[in-house]
C-alpha cells in the first residue's frame, strides 16, 4: 500500500489507543473521529531516544502554532506505558498513538528495513503525514531530520 500513498489519495484508516493530551492514560480514537479537521500523524522510531526527543520537544515548543492548525498524534510501536513516561518526562502536550501490532506503521508504509553498523533490522521510518479535512493525504514529509521537522510541518499545514 505504501507505493500508493501520495498526496491526494485517501489516508489509511486506523483505530488506536491515544495516550496523553486530552486522552489521559488512554482512549481509543480513529481517523474517522476527525472528519473536517486537519490531522498530523508524525511517525517516529522510539520513545526517549535522542532524535525522537529532539523532534517531540521541538513540536512541544511550537505547540501554540501547530495546534491552531491541526490535530497532532505521534505514532510509534512503543506500548502505552512507554508513551506515558515519554510524555511525562518531556511535558508533551500532544497525544501519542500506541501501535504495538504495527498496523498503522505498515498501512502508512513506514515500517521499513533499516541498517545500523551493518546490521539490518525492521523499524519505523521518521515520516509525517498531513491528512486534510476530506480524509485525503495533503502532504508527506519522509525521512525528516528531527531538528527540521517543525519548520517543514508548519509550511504544509
């Protein structure tokens, strides 16, 4: 499905538990819950890692600008308990989606083969999808550098 994901196509539906923000310790949400709103799904590899922390804190620091324009969810394959610790440690104002079964990362085509120190493994590609009020993909930011994420996101939402 990832080959088909490009601006203008319908975004893959999802249902997942959201942790943090208005969802507290967790509540199920789906893409359909946000019809008529712009939704940002930012996919990141792991809670509490240097790049992911840089990205999340930059989003936190620009929250007043970003939250006026879109509903934002961070997405990783970490469990709810890990998400809650990440949110608490860095005072993140936005919710994180639990995707332990990899359903969302796979449907958005960001569960990919990676390589570190010559060793290959599967992991989440740092990418952001902006879904318009019509539930179609408005923009895709692939392989975003953590420090550049917010500026690029603000250009497209």
